[in-house]
C-alpha cells in the first residue's frame, strides 16, 4: 500500500457500475451472509448522491447506501467494508461523509438498524456515539431489530 492509508482513499458517490462490482464481490464485504436483497439499484438511482463509496487505487474498499427519509433522518441502509480493509477507519470515514451529505440536505439525525446478534455493528455504532434501542416487531418477517440513532452536528 505505502503512504498514509487515509490519504490514499477517495470518497465519491456510488454509481450503477459500482453497485454491479459490489454485487459481484459481496462475499468480500459480507462473508457468507446473503445480502444481495439490500443492494437494489433503486438506492443508487434515487439516492446516489447520498450514497458513498471509498476507493483506493481504483478498488472499492467500502461503501454506504443511504438517504434522507421522510422525517428528516439520514438513514444508513447498508454499509460494507472489504474484509482485508477492516480496521483502517473506512467505516468511520463513510459515516462522516454521509453525515455531511445528509446534513446539507437538512437531516437532523442519523439512523441505522441491525439484527440483535450483530455485536460488531452494535460496538461500532456505540463507539460513534449512537444510542441503541431494541425494537420488537421492527421487521415483521424477522422480528426484533437494534435501532441506532444519533443527532447530527
């Protein structure tokens, strides 16, 4: 790699070709979990300006699909960091850039959800200052979810 890892990373909007590349390598981001259903093209077509991609040397190292919802909250729909790039601060950079983008669009908070057994996601969000609440029935098909919230600014 060489140099400062942060300086080598470019943050930009997600495009449809990026989404295709991500879908082709989902295992590098999500392991064995089948998360293709989270990666619909509509998120890029409709919310591409608030979705963020981290790229180093022309290779995607992380991405965040998100948008401002109807109550003025920046909703993080899906975020992934390539397995070998974890621990380098990409998740934090993606969240910080997303916050800038949605704040410019009037967002007053951030929100993300995950399954209760996802201890890594819980630790990540709590380290970023998110509060967490367990919500029964958040997902009718799967029941309980952890809902993370944080004010912006």
